[in-house]
């Protein structure tokens, strides 16, 4: 939820693009999601009445001109949202690096009146764009001297505006938490790791996996975190002297603990502390020679760049594309070239060259052996990943672990959500590292009342990150009717703190337990909740574990359904999603799948709107795009059911289009967790456990734990840019208990994007955007509170 705005919302209707021409190009290596960004730029550009041009083959096409620079229409970008790579092509271009090449490019742009460029690429492509912008007026004067353009053109096209978006699977650009393509590349890696794990377990094998990342270890680090790898090698954090011995000891210890497989992940740019490369072959030879383990190497290569973009990348690229057009419309001759970035959960604009300089600083720090500095410069998100990985991957010998004599119980409550198991694993391992005894509660509060509690060890949770559902078992039952029995179990097992991982029921459960403190001292202990539900309807958090996996399932299904319509013309699909009264899945699924409409409870609709949607689709069927997609949240309206909407569309569309319906149901709750959910679940849960340790120390008096203040029952949520602990009592005011949703939801602000990209007239609040920020260097303290 966004805080209430003091100022009136600012709408973009007054930002007309009439008379403006925007060129869009993709440059450098391709990345999944680039097409979604291109589509958003084209459609938003046309929406604000600007002319939009494709520049084919990156800078090469700009230099060559001719058919490489073409004006495009709304339909030009139909059906590209789900395609990987870039449909307008990308090329490395030597000639653009010369002044002659840039002179020719400037001439080609001026011929078409293009003075606004949207560049989607890596730091090299964006640096080139900035140089081009700085030279622009000089280039035009030179063209005028040569008689190629007249003085009128020099005045008319006096300055060039540039907005960048970073498309790079390596996530190696400073200033943004995620670059377009990173999440999809992680999907490819995790698919391979999950597949390898099953075969490796059959044979007791060790697998060495080489992933991309010549200069940046992000992919290797996050995939190691997401699959619980035994060891990871990345360029920013070379292993210490003697790592060969440490690694072999760890691998053999894991085997001795009956672990049937070992996974080692190597970034292609991995180095040791003397800047010597560490290759996957070298690692394999070491394991074979020292331990004699059956070892295989898999080099993922270009698989990581391929395939369809994930839901996250499509939404990210669509948001960035729209923001880029707004930035171009608002630019003045004094505005520096900017890059659209993601910070936490917000699209922000940053000065391009500040980001590029910081990105170059990282490489410089690595070249000079200042590795701690390199990690810090990479940003909060990278630093958090590394710290969490170090915390979870290696168990210290029992003799070295602290002993606190505290017992902490972990339970899952509500419906299962992908990523819950990753959260339990992180909680158990961090708890053990902090010196606590960890207890697992089977089957939620109901199991708690029945005494289904057992101690759980480090090894018990091995291999849990990739498992869907809930291994501990979960129930929707609330604790109110079992309070006495639960209090008994807390006393019997001497439970000093509770960690609850779940959805809205978990939130209600904590409210009930804290209310019962007056009657039962047993509940006067620190309690924390980590949100996990596909519906994403928990107050106090912008994201819940499991929602990303569900969104990917919806997006994949919509892609297949759209594909099934490509053979038969003029068909409209009505698809029902889960989510209770929360429209998050329907709304974001519609944005990621390129739907024509999404019906949600939060935005009331009536028969007139349904009629307008039918007419909109009827018009669409006259174009070359002869299919439609409509999403409906399961509880958006009790009378306008999925069947009703299907019948209405069928009747009204007679002779123009036919209709099909699909209820996605429980497949949205199943499946292996996405990389985002594994990573989010792991990090948020580790942070929650550290909070418990802190609270236990604070509330331990005279040999017992006693916590009865509001701030000892908290929910840990992602809010805008930070992870925040909030007392559940304070969240009551933000909750609509009847419909089980937060009163304010951040994603409703993105609703107009879906409508704009589906060609509806709508107003879009741009109050949040438009301010150019500076790249923030954070202090080490900030890193602890940092982004995901």
C-alpha cells in the first residue's frame, strides 16, 4: 500500500506527444523481455499521439538508415509480448563508435524528425547513446555545413532526448535492483538445476554448473541461493586461500550426512583471490582427484538468454517502457540522459552517466582486488543475497555454535503456496546458526493443538527450496478454538518464540494469539509472520511468497490459450483466476499476458462496462489482431459470474467472434516455486529469524522470556523499497476484514497501464514518477534493511 498522497494526483493528459517522433532500438546482447519493453514504448507513444519508429538492428540500423528505420503502428507490436529475444534485432556496431558513423546516424534521424530515442541495452549501448546526445548539436552543424540539411532543420531538431532501459540477463548495471531479462534467465537456470537434481540423486553424483556472468556473479549467486547449492564461485567474492581443501571437506561432510548429490555453481567470470580464473573443468578435476566422486559438468551457455520471458520481466519491461515515454515527453534541453530503474517496487529515473560510472567503479574495484568494496558497490540487493547465502550454505561444527537455550517453533498456516518450504528451510538454518533449538509444527494451528511438534535439524531441511506446496502440512484453521491446548503445547515444549508462514489466516491467527495474552502467559513470546499466499492479499506487504509462481502459471496458460487461437480467427477467451476478493493475480496476469480486460472486485464494473468491452473487441476483430483475452478474478462480482460473462460475450459477439472459457483453479497453487519466490522466501524468512533472536534477548528476564507489547507480534513485509517489521495490531486499520484484503493496494496504480496497452482511453496518475533521483550509495547499515 502506498502512503496517502498529500498532493493531488497528476495525470498525463496534458503531456501530449503531438509532433514528437520517438525511435526505439535494442542494442548489445539480447534479453528476454526486450519485446515487452518495445511494445510498451510503441503503444504508449501512439497513445500520447507521438510517431514511433523501429530502428532495426540496433545502432547498425541507425547508421545504415533506409528500411532500417520504419514508422510503426499499434498492430506492429501485436503478439510479441511472449516472444524471447528482440524482434527488431540487435547488433554490435563498430561504425557507430566513429564520428562518421554517428554523423550518418544523426542525418538518418533528422530525415524522419526523430529527436527522442529510447535505447534498450547494456551499459555499453547506453554510454554510446549518451555520447551521441552530447555531440548532437555539433553533428547537426556539421551536416548543415556539408549542405546535407538546412539551417531550419538545425533549429527545429536542436536537441536529442535519450532514455535508457537496461536489458541484460547478468543484472550487472548499478542503480537498478533488476534488469530486464534477469528473472527469465534465472527461470532457465532453475529449470535445469531442478532437472539435474533428479538425475544426480539417482546416481549420487556431483554436478558442476557453469552459468553466465563474465563480470557479474548475480545469476550464479541467486541460483545458488534458490537451489541450496553446496558451493558457489563468483567474480565479486573470490574464495580465500586454501578453498580447495575447505570445499572438499564440505562436500564429503554432506555425503556423510547421506546427501546424495552435490551442486557447485560457477559463474563464467569466477576468479580466485590472485585474479586467476576458476573454471568449471578445474573444479570438476579437483573433486574427482581429491574425493573420487562421480562428477559431471554442465555449461548452460545461451540457453539462459532464450525462452519466453517470465511474468516478472514482462511486467517490469511494460512498466519501464511506459515510464520511458513519459520521461521523453517531459524532457527539456537541460534534462540529462536518464535510465528507468527498479528500486524495490517502484520505477524510478536516474541520471544515466551516474549509473554507468558506478557500474565501471565495480569493475575497477575488482581489478584492484578491493572485493568487499565491489560487493558494496553492486548494491543492497546483491549484498543481501551474498550474506544470506553465506548464512545458509555452511553449517558450523556444533562445538562452534552458540547455545541460547531458546526453543523456536515454525508453522505454516492457510493454503499452500510455492516458496513456503524455502522459507521454512531458511528459518530452521538461521535459527540453528543463532544457537536456538528449532521445532517444526505439522498441520498449522490444528496440528499444534494436537501436539504434532518435533525438533528439526539442519539436514532435515536440505533440498527443500525447490519443493512446491508445504512439506510441514498446512491448514486454514484459526487458533481461537484451540487456545488452551496450544498454550499447553507451548508450555510442554517450552516454546519461546513463534514464526508463522502463511496468508490471511496466519495474520488473523497472530491477532487472536496476541489477544489471548491477557489470559495465557504462554503467548507472551515474540511472534513474527512471513506472508505466503498466492492471492497476495496480506496487509502490510506488497508481495507474498507464492504470488509470483501463481502469476507465472497464469501467464504460461494464457500464452498457450492465445496460441491455440492463432489457427482459428476471431476468438475471445474468458479466463478465471484465483485470489479471493483480491484482484492482484487477475490484474497483473492481464498485464503480463497482454489481455484486453481484467475484471476485479476492487474496481466495480457494471453492464455498461461489459458492453463497452464487447464493442472494443468487435472493433479489434476488424484489424489483423483477431483474438481477445479477458481475465476475471473469482470473486469480482457475485452476479457477473464467469459463466454470465461468457454467455454475454457469446451472445453479443455472434457473427463477429466466438467465445471460450477456462477456469484455472488449483493449478495456480501448485508447481515448483519460481526463482523470485525461492529467493524472496529465503531472504525474508532469514531476516524474520534474526528479528526473533533480537527480541528473545530483549525480553529475557530472570530466566524466562516475557513479551507482551504490540511490537513483539509483527508482520515482516516488503513495502515500496524496504523490508519492514510492523506490529499486527497496527495493521488492523489498514485491513478490510470482510473481504480479506488491504484497504489500499499499490498495484491498482498499474491498472491503467493494462488498459492503455490494450488501447482503451484512460487516465494514468503519474504523481509518483517524473522526479530524477540520484544513484544512492548506501551505508553498510542500510544493507541490512535493504531490498530483495
